[in-house]
C-alpha cells in the first residue's frame, strides 16, 4: 500500500486534499498510514444539532401528554373506566346486624348496580332457595340471611347472593353448635334463631345479651307472654303508635300471644346467636335482685323475668318480680327515659 495524501473525488473525478484533524497534528513519529486521515466532523455539526433538537421537541411533547393524562385522572377520581370484557367487577355490600329482609333488599339495590329490591323480593317470594333450620310450613326467609360484608360480583344473580347469605347463616350457626344448644334448652334451631333476632333488636349493650336471653327463656318456660316491644313493631307501618300496636291482634303481638313470634323479626349477628344459645345464669339468692324480694315473693325461685330501659345509652334494669319491675318502670319515667 502506498502512502497517499490525496483521494479521488467521486463526483468530479478530481483530487481534493484531506482536512487535517486540528486536534491531532502530524508528528514525526506518527504512522503515515493513519495520522491526519480523520475527516472533519465539524462539517456535520449542524445536522447533529438539528437531530438533537428534533428529539428534544418530540420528548417534550410526549411528556406534556403524559402530564395532562395524569392530571385528568386526578381531577376526576370518580370517573369510571370501561372494564375489559374479561374483567370481573366486585362491589362490597354491608348488611348490618338486625336488618330485615326489606332492608337487605333495599341495601343490595343501593350498593350493587343492576340489582333491584323488586327482583330480590320476587326471588324470596318464589320460596325455591333451600333454607336450613326452617320448619315445614314456614315460607318466610326472615332471620335466615346472615348479616355481614359481602363482595357481590357483577355476574351474580339475586338468587346467588341470597343463597350465599343463607349458607353463611347455616355455617355460623353450625359452628356454634346450634343443634346441641337447642336440644339442651328444649328448643328447635329455628326457635333459637327467633330468640336471637329478638335479642338483636332489643339489646344495644353487649354484656346484656345473655341476660335478656335468660329473661326470654325463663318466660317461655313459665308460659308467660314475652312482652317484647321490638316484636310489636315488626312489619308495622312507619309511625304506628305503640298503643295501637299493643292492642292489635297480630301474630307478632307478644303482649297478647304467648310463646315466640312465628318467625324471626330480623337477621341476628353471631353475638346474638351465641347469647340465644347460652343464656346467663339466674342470680344467686344473695344477689341484690333476689334479696330485694319481699317474704311472699321469696317463696318462688329467684329468676330474671323482666327488664326495662334505664338510660339513654340503651342499658336496662332487670327484675325478678313484677313489683320490682314496676319500680324500675317508675324510675325510668321519672328520668324521662320512658313517656
């Protein structure tokens, strides 16, 4: 190979000199075949700068679009995005303890789009869903749907959701040995659920559940009217007066009728179920509730038989005789707790 300092020009057929690299001058010791042969990159600087400017403009435009997209999402957090065809949509629905069937239907309609109270009531009216513990001849599902938080999928039907709630009640009741407790108390599992529903609607203070349970079981054993106000109001029109309800001859008037109402009056929670299965013990003879009895009253066994509201927090005063109960009622009226 010869050491040439000129090169042919492809376009004009003439020879032009190479531009010497100003940053790498020729030295005596350099290899003549390579030194000084780099082309002048300054000729391409304009194209390089233009290219970088184009890239910068494109990047800024893309970044601006992303910022606007994020800002739109932040400004409108409630805007629902269209779900993918294969996406499963779930909604959380809470059914509080003590809800009736009517309230359950209304809550499902409110919190689960696509469900209606009318459709739910229609499914219940068909009476085709299996209902554990319900005796033959009873068609109501009242009290048999367990109150809790449920995740309702968009593909579920009203019957699917109701069946899950019924199964949850069965599971909770069995887990707490309802059949064993019912046999021990001389009741059926369905009667235990009825008692639990009465406790659920009557009691606000947790440690009173077992005491009210004892009152109910005692009055049933002695064949006394239960006289529970919550049962009177079951199914009653809004605004109905207590006096009118107390005088009405209905299956749920436990002032006029002895025994339990024909169905539960609400969906009891697990705590109420446990209380219905495990009533508190009656007070001992040296308990104040027993010692307050007069000589004639002490001839009978000391049992919890009465309770009445005693404060605005929902606590009750319990009594073992009607005379002592009347004293508690008078005290509640004097305190403005009762009318």
